[in-house]
C-alpha cells in the first residue's frame, strides 16, 4: 500500500512539475508588443535594452536582466496603486502582480535595487 501511494505521489509531482515548467516557458517568451516597453534605473536612467527583457500580460509586469546586479519589477496598477516583485539577479524573473492590489496592469518598469 505504501509503495502504491508513493508511486502515485511521484506521478502527481512529476505531472505538476511538467505543468509548471510549461507555464514558465510560456511566460518567458516575449511578444512583439513588449518591444516598446523600457527598463529604467531607480533614478530614471534607461537601461540598455539588450541587458533586460520585460514581459507583461493584463495583470502582471515581469523583468529579467542578464547581470549580477540586483533588480526588481515595478508596476503601476490601473487603480493608482503600485506593486513590486522580488529583488533578484542573474537573469531570473521578477514579477509585480497588480492582482495583489485588486487591479490590472497600467504599465511597468524594471528597477535596480538600492
């Protein structure tokens, strides 16, 4: 019985892991509409477009930068509130979710962490 339960647990874990990987792969693709979005430093300076890759949907702004310097996603939500993503580095994604503020995305920026 324990072996059967363990086998089922492994199967569910593998299946779920596959779904997560697929979802992550879909999110990492950048649509042509994202090309016009920009990434700025905290003091407003434009970051080189090749260094950072922005992403967004109707509720979320994400950014990843190919650098060891710490950065995060920042989003202005349609209700006027702001949302921030986790501080990260090394080409990892940071996402700012306007749904956490009960709203949808107005626009977003990538910012360097202080």
